[in-house]
C-alpha cells in the first residue's frame, strides 16, 4: 500500500508541475478526509479502488489543462449500471470505475480500459507532455528541468 500511495503522489506532483508550465488554467482542491471517503464507501456499499483513494487524499477535485481532464469525488453513475463516475475527459468522455471490480475505464462512443488508475495518470501526463512540446518545442524539457531541478 505504501508503494501505491507514493506512486500516486509522484503522479500528482508530476501533473501539478506540468500544469504550471502549460498555458491552461488548472486547480487542485484540498484533499478529501479519510472520514469522507470511508463514509461514502459505507453509504453506497462500494469500495473505492486504493489508487483512486490515494488520489482523493491529495485532492478532492482536480481541473487539469483547462478542464480537458477533471477528477472529482465519486458519484454513482446515473447512466451506467454498477459504475461510479470519478471524472471527465474533454467535453463528453466520462471516467468511471466498476463498483464490482474496481476497474478504471472511460466511455464516449467506445469503452477505453486502463490497467489501473496509475495507467490513467500516465495517459494524462503523456497528453500534457505532448501539449508542452506543441507549445514550446523540444525546449519544454529544458524549461521543465530549469523550473524543477532534481532534488
């Protein structure tokens, strides 16, 4: 579990850093409390996947790349059976997890499955890196390294 928490925290920090160099609005709300998460799980009799739970303990709501990606506190889906809504991608793609299996997936016209929440975070990071390269060319890596030198 410690490893999962650290990997999610690393993903969060990378996304936060990338957000600061892109020309998009972004925001990260304060974290959800353990009690909020636990109460939600009890109220809905649904277990939130550990990786997403770790994310929620870093931020209850994230708006990334001007809303291209939004991640938020779970909501039982009104459109899909046995699904929990946890975010959106673009204007019309919903990010969910299965209340039965905990699998993370997105739906628009088709279902896109992710290995786990870290796989989704990797997708977000790659999208952001592509956008940084589009904005700054290959110099984006130098800009990033300048702003965030290795500890």
